[in-house]
């Protein structure tokens, strides 16, 4: 997306409850079992899709 056109897109306002729910989803996401930080991601990790759900 072009930075100059980013502000021109019409978006719904975000409520405090939606923001709280998103933060809860991010902070309570399961931690990976691996201990190493310097590794190549697995094919499964590369193909994993993430989506924040608005309720």
C-alpha cells in the first residue's frame, strides 16, 4: 500500500473494547515451545495465517 494513499482510505473507528480485545488476543497467544531465537522458521510457521477477529 502506498503511504501517501493510506490516510485516504475510509475506516471504521476503533472502540476501546475492540482495542482491549486485540491486545488480549496478542498477549494471550500461545508461546512457542522452542528456546532458540536464532533459527530458521519451519514451513508450518511460514504458512501459518494470523487474523485478529473483531467481535
